[in-house]
């Protein structure tokens, strides 16, 4: 059973998501919050697998709530998915840097929302390669990256794996590309995340681009 926390200041939105999620046998809404502050408190109380967090709310916005959840070791199992009305924008990028594993627009198709929750619960990033390229192209280029030499902590294998994650490859696809087992690929990804202080694959993707390990492709 995947346990979900809803954090949105609009009761109708929360009610709609709850109705959709609870039809599914493997999904359960454990709590609802009307602002980020309540969301953080309820995350501590219920320890959900996934928190669907609106980005703009009173009292505390979704970015700050995400930052607090990501920084709390007790909530390491909580995967934050940002909800937005506007698609990819500066707010979403800041939320990803704060520790969100991905984002979805509120008018996404129901099947895509359900699949997104399941993907997030597995710890995977909700970022397609196309979204990643746009994300990095529009926002990372404006920001100072990690300090020079930040990648020195990685082995050559870990650098290669990190670059492939940034290109949107799954562990299975990385395994095929590098001619290694999926388990070994997963181990390399996990070690790279640990060394770089990345909470999840989404942060690893951002780090890879910010550090210059990979550069945006212009389609």
C-alpha cells in the first residue's frame, strides 16, 4: 500500500485527488493539509511514502515545505511531488533543488497522476528527458554551480552513471549501456547520490548539469 499525503490550500483540489487516489487498491490518502506548515507536521506524524504538495500556499509555500521535509532525516522515506498550475517554471526548479523528486501539473490526466504517484513511491524521478533538457536549459545556466572539483569524489564509473541518469536513463537502461547488471547500476547510482549529497535522482540530475558533467542538448 502506497501512503499519500495531500498538501494544497484548495479543499476542492484535495477532495478531487483523494477521490481519484482511493479508488485504487494500492493507494491510500493518510492525511490532508491546507498549507505547507501543516504538511510538514502531518508528514512527521504519518510518514507517508509520497507527499503531493502544491507549490503556492499561504503560511508556508511548497518550496519551503519541501526543503524542511528533505532536510529531516526522519522523513527520508517521504518523496515529494510538486503540484503546479503552470508547468515548468522558476518555482518548480527551486522545488527540485529543495528536494522534490519531480512535479506534475494539476490538470494532468488521471492515469498519469496515478502512475506518477507510483513512480515517486519507488524513488524514481518524475522528469522525462525532454523536461530535463528544458529545465536545465532555462534555469541551471543562470545559477552558479557546485564548487570546482565537486565531482572529484566520484569514481569514473560513478561519473558515467551520473551522466546517464541525467540523460534520463533508468537503471535497467544504464545496465545495458554499460554492460553491467541492473543491481550494479543501482549500486553506482546510490553511491553517487550519497557522495554528492543528492536526496534522489532528480537532485542528481540537477547536480550533473550544474556541475558541467553534462550539458543541455539543443533540440
